């Protein structure tokens, strides 16, 4: 669901793939409904970060639209206590200097990415693809998400959760919470030691192999 970060994975999975960028509808519930309308019963959803959070909520609400689920560096928690402050800071940086300022002043430090890191150019391209208005909607989704930690929220389909061992935003324990919501014995969690929040960009080959191994017996 994150067009730039998932593109290398989609190209390597040897199966038809459609990449959908979040941020079309004005509120989180409407965006989930929009995504569900795109699905078929055989659809496998793959989401990174906020894309994974959206996929998790879609799968919990509309299980008939999700045959299997792959979430990378995501979580089932509601918005945290620092969420509003962080979003205010991010929107201020974007308003002052556009998407480039948002990336370099707010997002890259959180991801642990320095200005001389080769990933910075990929992140810059991703930020420009998203754009200010779509990013504003994504900030709203992050605030509105209810989380799936209450007792009635379950995932009926097989779930693969991938996490980086050094991810400060969604550490491995977040992935364990995801798997705990799954009712399917085929669900699993895989951790890449030393990796951070940007797993699809930092380790595309590892992610691709994990996804292939997960999907092969399901086919």
C-alpha cells in the first residue's frame, strides 16, 4: 500500500500485483471502505507501516476481502500519547518547507536515516509521490485508527508479520501483538536483526523471500 517502499517487492514476487497509495478519502473508515471495494476473495494484502495498519483494520472488518495478509513494520495499537505532538511537528515542517523539509527534518531522523545515507534519495522520491494533501490525510488516518487490541478484533486469515530488530517505531513486540490477534495457525512473525523501520527499502531481498515462503503453501 506504500507505493514507493513496496514497489521492489511487487516486482519480485512473480505474481500479479497492484500497488495502492493511501490518502484518497478524507477519513480512515472511508479509506478502508475504498480499499475493500478493490479486493477479490483471493486478494493478498501487503502493507508497510501505515499501509500495514490500514490492511490490518481492513482484514479485521472485512475478512471476506482478504485471503492472506503481510504486514511490515506495523502495529495493531491505537494512536499513542505522542501522536498529536508528532503530527503537529510534521505538518509544521511540511508547511514551512514542503515534502523535502518534512522528510529531512522530521521523518528521516525518526527512521535513523542520515543525509548521506543512500536511502535518502528513495525517501525523497516517495515523499514527492505522496504529496502534501495526501500526506495530510495519512496523518488523519494515523490519529483516527482505533487499534485492534480489544477482545472482539481478530484476524481469521493467515498473517505474516515482518519486523526489524532495531525498529524504534514498530519494534518486534508490535508484530507479536499482531500475530496474537490471528486465529490461523499458519500465521508467523519473522524478525531481521539490525534492520529498522524501512525494511522494504533496507532489505528487499529478505522481505521478498519471507513473503514467497509464506505464500507458497497457501497457493
